[in-house]
C-alpha cells in the first residue's frame, strides 16, 4: 500500500470557501488539523464548463483576423465583498510594510552579465540579470510574468522608489493541484518537514531593484520574494491565509480530464497600488501593494515576533518564519512557509462567457475559437488614452481542425478594473494572433505595434514578433521574427529606459531525468549537457534596437 500522504496545510481555505456558499459551518477542531477536502474544490467559485462546439461552428477568422471582444467581458468576483472583510481582519492582526521598506530589506543579489547564456545563437540583449544559483536552477519555482514600476506609475516612481521590476513564479512541485502520489508536492508529514519543496506554496512575486548601495556607494541589484496569499476563516473562527491555488479538476475526477492545474501566473500588471495576476481559466486575481504583511518586522529571521489580535478573540499572536512547513494561523502562531512577506488577494475578476475550451488532457494547450478566453498573459499599454490592460491566450493548435485558434488578444480600460461593481468590457477590438503554430507566452503593445514572445521549446531560441493593426487585422508587414532567449516568457515595457523586458523560464536540468529523480534543485550537472544548464535570467532588449531589425 502507498504511504499515507498529506495535502498542503492550508486546505482549510478551500473548505471554508465551499461552506461559505452552502451556509454550513465547520466543526470545532484544532487549527493545525484542517478537514480533508475533495480534490476538485477551489478557492473561488468554479468556472462554468460547457462542451466544446462541434467542428465548423467556431467563428474562426484565421491568424490575425478579428475576434469577438464581447467574449472577453469580465465580471466582479462573487466573493469580493467577503474577501474585503477578511483582508481587513488580517490587516488588523499583521503588521504591514510598504514597497520601499520591502526593497530596503531585499536580501538576495542579482549578478548582471554572468556567464549563463540562454541566447546561444540569438543576439545578446541590452541587459542581462542573473538570479542567485538556487533561484536560477530551482525545480520548484518557475518564472513567468513580468511587470514593473513603469506600469505602476506615469513617472515610474512608487513613492521615491524607481528602477523596479517584478516577476512572478509558480510552484512547479504539484502546487495544490492534485493528490497523485508523486514524489513532489504530496508528501508525508516527515517529508514535508525535511524537504521544503514538499509544501505547495502556489505563487510568489519577486521585487527587483537596481540601486546604489548606501554603505559603499556602489551600484547593486537586489531582490526579495513575497508569497501571495488567500484569506479564509479557519475552524476556530480566526482569520487565516493560505497560498494562492486553484485545483479545478473535472467533477467526475476523471484523470484524463482537467480544467486548470494550479494558478500559472503567466502574466501580471502593476497599476497604481494594485497588482493584477492572470488566472488562466477564471480571469484575473487582484492584490494590493498597500497590504504587504510582514511576519518578521525586526528582520532577524527568527521566530517569536509579536503580531496583533484578531477581533474574534483577545489572544496575542506571534509569527514563525523559521518553520517552512506551515502557512497561516495555527495555535495563535502565524506561519508563511518561511517567507517574511505575504501579500493577500483582495478581489477577483471572472470571465462572463461560457467555457468552451476542451477538458481532455490531450488538448490542454488547444483553445476554442469562441467563448471564454484563457488569461495566459497580461500587459499594459500606456501609449494609448486611456491606459489599457492587454489580455491574451497561449494556444497550440498543432494542425487541429477542431481547435485551430492561434490565441486571441484584447484590451480593457484598466482604470475600470478598480471599481469592482460593474462588468468591464474589452475596449472595442479583439484579434486572433498571426502565429501559425501559436505558442505566445507574452505580448505588449506600444505606439501601435504589438510585440509577442513565441516560445520554441527547450533547445532553440524563442521568437520575438512585431505586428501592426491593418484594416482591423494583425499583420507582420513582412517583418521577420527576432531570435531571443530560449524559454522566453512574458513581456514588460520600461518606458524611461526604452527596454523590453522578459524572463527565460528553462533551466535544462529541470528536464534532466537524473536531476529530477534525485530532487536536486540547487545545483547543476557537469558534462556534455552543462552548456544548457543554469540558463534562467531576466533580460531586456532596447526597443529602438528591436524596431530597427528587418
């Protein structure tokens, strides 16, 4: 028989979400013993599924053609009011730190222009940032989305802080997705305490800043990870939080069907003090830069810092950032998988259109041409009036006649997303991408040009495409793709510096059977494959250079 496995410690969150809709209540029990939760329960209401339309009825206009913007309509999440009240309670218990204080406490170092080279035969970028070894080679955390202070503020300063980039990573080690008895994610209690990667953490956001070291006067680039959280009320009627997850399986638990495996965080936009994060099958989750909780305010990395009291009782709480095996409140102690900072979700936006995407795993990268889109990536266009948030799909048609979509993209007036009371519609246009084989990992628009990163696998450079809208369609206008990093991801435009940023997601050891089998997440193999190992970087091309290419 298989060993007894445990799920992530925050599963009480999903139970609380379900019970909130049914009107039931949890039985009294110890905080550290959350009730078992069926696999298909999720933090937010499930999407509405529908069978894919039969062949021939999709309104498919072909690559670059017009799509229906009405199907991108977003509605405010039904739990927004409940989430607001929970975050307010959490805010009263845990101390907060602003972005500038968080940056001042950045504890990790980036090395510009290290020897890691995911570009191979592709042209070198204008700037290359190399993460610390454990982040660069992590099997657990896979970088995806990018944004920065140039999106957040017109003057590119948040308070007095500038030169800030953010990237998002998802927990690749089975992040609250299933209970499949595999080596990663679903662990025994002993394994969870011994191996940090067992714990299913969801998503983290990383703040990066180029600055001058106040002690030495020398330039440096520092960064800090922040765990994203989802609030709930636990079995003792205390406010608590979990990692951000989505485990939307098929209700009949058919292993060959799925709706969504985790929250991929394939795109995000920082605008004002809100952070908008893509939730592929649902829409957008919203976080607040003014609600960054600090579980280690004295910064010593030790347990025991005093936290506040929840209004439900008069018990003083403390925090423990040394124990990486727990998250949320347990027996009046706050845990965060060892992260000092936690930023809770404050709202959600949900697609209104019917779900027509396939459920079979064999088609998981294919997209229906109509109905609810996928929120695969997000970006901001500040060159238009008003500022617009772009949302697009990652699709791999692979010659399919049933699902030929190359991926749709549309935009919204982003200021409308701050209201959270009325539907927000796409702003007048929507298109299928001109990519014949799909594979768009990120897209950003500036001055009427759409820039798209197309990934090409783990062993060749990606493509950076440039498109124009001509007669309502997207066209390459004869321009060739620019080769860029292997595993290129989301795109972000830094206006003042004129740089087009992205991240490479691959470290070749992640697909090396020996490394994966041994669970080595902090080292690189040597030997014939070493040239393709340890390649994960953040990088930027000058937009002027991109536009000058044939």
